[in-house]
């Protein structure tokens, strides 16, 4: 098997010892549905550590709408996952997570993974040499459980620690075991994971605090880079670091695109407020005159508000997004992306026709989406168009879990902003500068690999 091209950008969640866990895990997963729309799964767990796995190949609320669990099963905890596959993993339940296995002491363990492993060939050989484990998929996430299982240790926490220390790459994990609920991040913290507390006193791990908002949970804190946070069955929180080196390198794309606007990252950074500040920085770097500012929904909206506030140019909703289509960036291939774009955007003639427009979006990757949006705006009578992009130019592929394609497919790796503007037939195109973006965030401790090619391999 060749795992090198496999990558996922997903959402994970786990809830421990709650009498309402059945509805809470479904609502929590629905709150992070934007992180993956190709499938998902939940493993419900009772006090006897019996597992009740459920997998879907559709959206959470569609797939689990008619799902039921017998009251007699006494479900108390659950672990969940929403999936976005990039390559190798097609829509099939055998690719869905959470995955689970039985350990040598007959205790069960379930795991959900968000991220991408970059030494998978090495790990695959290691597992094959030490066990007879039969792989059923070609996703890198399937490697983690057998890697933990074969470690020579009787204590589950030590087995996890020893197994994960062999991994290179990005991962945020939620793990359910007889004795613990566990949340873990890689040594750079590239993928997010937070710990919250439900009104009942039960604990929840989630990729985003958007799940906490839905469930009225309070944010306890982030799981820190390189940290394993584990909660025992007396509801006590414990923590230890599983790597000698920890450095904060959260993916910048969480701020720009992936995280839901009501989420909080790094404990106190509001995504919504940060995106407004990015809009203000965009104006400082590239002011333009226009009649109206139009955001491309959804993540472009707060940025447009910020740009409007400082420029005093009115913001209007010239583009609506249909609630019945998904996010084109996370569609699995070009054909489905093209169909989705046509269905996704509704143009509001009343604020477009004969207007000079500042169009604000979160990013340009391949350039396919922005080309089609510009064509739609011109069809509806837009006059002059200035494009403002809330991310720097994306020039390098991501190896840590976002479906940013190979370098040759990235439009900014081939063309300058002026050349792209000419190709789009717009008045101007401006990207925020990386330095300006980092100034908005008030530190430089982020993964910027897709912008500047700094993959920090010395730490992974």
C-alpha cells in the first residue's frame, strides 16, 4: 500500500459519562459537519464497555435521523467522527471512523483521528513485521490502533505513548478505553482539539468549540501540543506530555477557512473577531474604491465586515449560499466541484447590477471557484470588480491534513496576483501579506507551510 498521498481534514468528538450522550454526540458532530461531509461514525459505549458502532455515508443529521439505541443498553459515553477524504478513501463505511479493536487484555479501545501521517510506509512495515494485523482500507488513520496495540506494555497509557512516539505527521486524537477518555495532539498542535464541560458535569473533547456552543458546554481549555489529557472514571482530569519537544504550530487555515465563525481557538481567539481584524488589515494593505463590498459566504463574511468598518464602504449580501449544498473546497474531485459551484451560489441582482464591487473571499487554491463566481457576477451586470483575499498566496501543497493539491495545481504557484487578475478579467487582485496576517494574530507560532514552504520537518 502507498499511504503517502492519503490525507484527511476531519472533525472528532468524544463525550464521557453523560445520560444524554445519544443526542449530545449527534448534535456535537452536526456542529462540526463543515469539517467533513463524506461520511461519519459514532461508537456508543456502555458501562460494561460494550461497543455499539454506527457508520453513515451522508450528513450527520440525515444519517442519524432515525437512529435509535435501546434504553436497556445503558449507553453512557460515545466517540464520533466526520470524514473528509482527499485520495485513496472513497465513500465506503470501511473507511469511516471511529475505528476500534480489542487489546490483549480483552479490553476494547476506540479511536478517531484528524490529521495526516507522513511516515506511513515505515509504520505499515513496522506493524506487519510485528503482527498479523489485516488492513481493510488504505487510509493512514487505520495504522494508529494496531500501532498502539502491539506495543509491549501492560498500561494502556504507556502503550499509547510508545505507539504515538513512532508517528511523524499531524494528529488530533480522541480515544475511548475501559478506563479513560483521552484527547491527544501532535507535538506541534497542527490540528485543533479542545476540552469542554457539559452542564451535567460530563466532559467533552471536540475539534472545535462550536460543538460546545450547541451543547451549552463551557470551554475548559485546549489540549496543548504534544499533550495527552485523560479523564478517569471518577471524572478526574490528568495530563502528561508524550513528546520531549512541544511547539505551537496550529494550522493557519483554521482561522482563514475551516473553523466555524463562532468557534474559539487557542482558548481566547474568537474566529469571528479575528476574521474581522483580517478584513481591516486587508484594507490597510490594499485599499480600493467601490460602491459596495460583497463577501463570498460563509467565511468571507466577517472579513468583509472588517473591511467595510474601516473603509466605510457599505457591505451587502450580493451572493447567497444555498443551504442545500456543501463546501466546494472539500468536494473530492473537479467534476463534483463544478456541479456544486453552480448549485451553491445565488446572485442578488439588486446589489450587483451596474456596481463597482470589492469581492472578498477567504482564499484562492486552484482558482476554479473564483473564476466561476466572477463569471456569475458579470452575467448579473457587475461593473468593475476588485478581489481581496484573506489568506496569503497558497504556493505549496499541505502534507499535514488539508486537501491542498500538488504545487502544479496551485494557481499562485504559477501566476502573480496581477497575472491572475488579468486571467480573471478583474480590475485588481490582492492577497493579505503573511506578515500582516501574523501581526493580526499577534504571534508567529503557526504552521505556514502552504504559504512559504516551511514544513518544519525537524520537529515531525
